[in-house]
């Protein structure tokens, strides 16, 4: 198994930095998050439940918050980004705004912790 940092390290720049930025925000919000794997992807986990994964593909970067409800909390702020039920797609050239990432991950944290 691989860690989130190891997976991101294999991604070329500038995509690597864009993914690292998302993970840095997640770790600021959940400093006790642990490396793990969910749905075959390196993930940060809180309380044994996946908080977020970030993945690079040939065409885009993806953020997986493991919750369509969490995505719905910021959906109105994601015009211009490609979305699916559980994925937000972005690029290094069009990164996700920090405030949107924070609200999305706070929503997912609330689901996990019940607060």
C-alpha cells in the first residue's frame, strides 16, 4: 500500500503542488488524519473513515470527499468545474478555491464526527 504523500510525489509538477495543497488544507482541518486506502486510492482517514483522496489522471485532477452530500454543500461555487456524484475535477491551471475546499472538507468531517 502507498501513502498519500508517496502517491502525490509520483505526480509531475505543477499538478503535484495542486494536489499537495488540497492535502495541506485537509491536514490543517484534521491534524490527526491518518494515511490509509479507500476504494483502492490513497486516502486521509479520520476515525477510520475516509476524509479525502486526490488523484491525478492524464486529463485532470480529482478530489474525492467520499460524500455526495459534502459536494452538494459547495456545488453552487463549483461552476466551471466538472462534477460527478462523488468527484470534483480540477486542474493545476484551474485549482479549487481554498474556501471551497475548506467548506467541502468541513462538511465531510461533520459527517464523520457527527458534529
